[in-house]
């Protein structure tokens, strides 16, 4: 039984894949912490957007048949739009106003 004195040439593909996988994992983790999405409470809301949400939530009060001013009675029902358009029309698959 003799030992081969020449060094063995190892396959570098495994080490290369290990280094590449570690680098990709580090980039994913770093981006998850640094590039976090903006939370809804951090966004500036335009007054017209807030008015639209309020109009969908309180349709009957704002433009229904019971409004104090007759010229503001645009709806003939006491239902709010949010009765059908869930989450003020922002939830996909529930008559969303954002998908139209």
C-alpha cells in the first residue's frame, strides 16, 4: 500500500456553489432589512383620497336620501358603497375599485 505523493485536485464546483449561495443569501437578508416596504401609516394621504374613502364608507350619510340638503341626495338608498366594496374597495376579489 503506497501513498500517492502528488496532491489531489479537488473539485472547485462545490466550493464555488457554496460561496455563491452564501452571497445570495446575504444579499436577500440584507435587502429584507434595508429595503423594507413602506407601511401604510407612513404614507402621506392626499385629502381627495381620504374624501373618497369616507365617501365609500359613509355613502348614505353623505349623499343618500336622508341628506339635509336636497341637492346632495344623489343616492336613492341608505346603503353605503362599502357594503359591497369591502375594505373601502381595496381588497382584491371583492368588487375592488382598484382593479377596474
